C-alpha cells in the first residue's frame, strides 16, 4: 500500500504525512542522497529535534534512576541513591521517534528520519525552524545537548554501519533440549564532523531510534545529573511514531479494507500509545463509534464493543466522527471550561489507585483541573493531527485498526 505525502503545509505542528521528504531505500541511495544534499564546505549552526525524547520523560528518568540504584545496591536509602547518581556517567544519547534536523550557517537545513530495513526519509529546507511541535511537545533542548560540541564544524563524512546480532536460547521441553535462534540487524547512520566528532543515528528493533554524540563511533559520556537537568518539565501523555517498543501499548495503524492484522506493521502506517493513555483520553470515543459490523467476534464471545486485548477495526467515516467529537470537546473546554467528558475524566483520576506515568511521583500540583484541561486539549490536538494526516495519506477505502497489547 503506497502512501501519498503532502507538501510541507505544516499548521504550526510537524505532520509526518504532510512532510514532503521522499523515502530512500538501500545503503547506496541513502549515501548518495545525504552526500549530495549536505554541503561539506558549510559549517553547522545547530541541531533540532522534532517532538520529544522518550528517555527524558519524568517516568523514564525515575525508572532509570531506580533500576541503576538497585543494580548498584544503593536503593536502600534516598541518601545512597543521591550519592550514587552524583557519580553516574551515561552516554550523551536520546531516544526519538520523529526527525532530527541539522541547521547550517547559510540558513539551509538537512532533515533526517531513519526507518526500518535500511531506509530513511531525507529532505532539505522542508521543516521551518519554528516547527518543533510534533506528536509530542519538546521536552529537551537538542542544541544544548549536542550543538555546543559540533557547532561551527564542517560535515566531512557520512557513512552507514550494519550490525548483525544472533541470540540463541537453550531450554528443555518434555525432557528434550531445544534451541531457538533469533537474528536481528540494526543500522547506524554516522554524520562525521571535523576532529572526528559525530552524530550517530542507531535504529532499534523495538521501534524509534537513538541519536548520540560520539567520537570514532564510541559514545561520549556525561554526568547523569547534568543530563537530567536538561529535561524540561513537560508532563504529557506520550504518542509514538510507529511502535512504542514498551509494553503494554495500543497500536493504531492504517490498512486496506480486506487486509487483516499481521505480525509486523510498517511504522509508516502507524502510531502507538501506552495503555493508560488510551484509557484516560481516547477510550470513550473509540467505544462510542465502535462498529460491530466491521468486527466479527466468535459466537461464544461474551463481550461486545471495544476489545482491550484484541483488534478493533474502524472505517474512514467512523474515524472522522471520532475526530469531530474530539474537536467539539476541545471547543467546549476552551470556551466553557467544563463538559461531561471532563468531569468523568477528573473523577477517574481522583478515584484511581495509580498516578499516570506522565506525571512526576509525589507531585500532585500537576493534577489540578486547569492543568488537566490543558493536557486534554493538547492530547486531542496531537492525536487529531496525526490521524488526519494518516487518513489523507491512505486510500479512501482504508480501515484504521486499533490493536491492544
């Protein structure tokens, strides 16, 4: 199924489907394209990232700190954790799911987004400098993390490294030994500047990619506390291009009307969200516009309606109805500040035994009605932009499938 991309008519927010960048496949095509587009005599002015870094959310940082403290045997006290973190050094790396941009001193820019299976979308001067919002609001300053080390340098080389991995698992079944071998390939796209300072783009088997500052392909490290200080306090339910890579999550993807779900879905046709994100913000709309005629269940299956642990198919008109309802909700919240959905949403948060993962632990100040109202509007805007872009890019008779964990 072929996608129809747009012409960079961004409405203040980056849209992967409105982006005009072609998709290049194979090492030679990517190499020739980057070397042709990048002026090696031009000096770099800075680095931009569209959207947010998955590993700089409050929940990701909290989990990272706890896991490292446990492995180091310092999780028994807050003082021990603080002392351990004070000496912790980590790679200067962020995990992303949307494009990054190299800005050059002459005003030109190179936009790059790696795909799976040795592919990438690449463009020049397609994304305006003020267009930083994407699926998520930016939660760190990429130029602060990377730019000061490569600003003013010339792009001297670009190359691709392929890494093949093989893991064999041994076990016993019925008293007999068995072996299962899993093979995988990842790619590293290396932008090398003068003095062998590099930006390395590493694809990930679980979705997304890593952007790292390296030297001769060795990661440069930095104090963890300085890295944490670069994270901005953006508390938002996260959306991911393609597969999140973290479970449990819901995958939303476009397919042809006669095609059923398969083991692997292209990132180009999909986006994903954590299970609790769908529960908090999108479930009432999916449930309301669920069409039983598109979702045949076994005769002995008791549940009707949206299926949390299976497949849910929606036609184009149903998805457009969902988007109309979300836009109506945004208008109501902006003009009146209240709605039945908003009251139900607040009640669910107040009665819940858990704190949403996008909020900082121990800080209830982010759970006020005013801040939650802003969060709802932001989520609906981001979700709508993504879904509208996907619908424009897909054939008229497409089906949107929401696949549970």
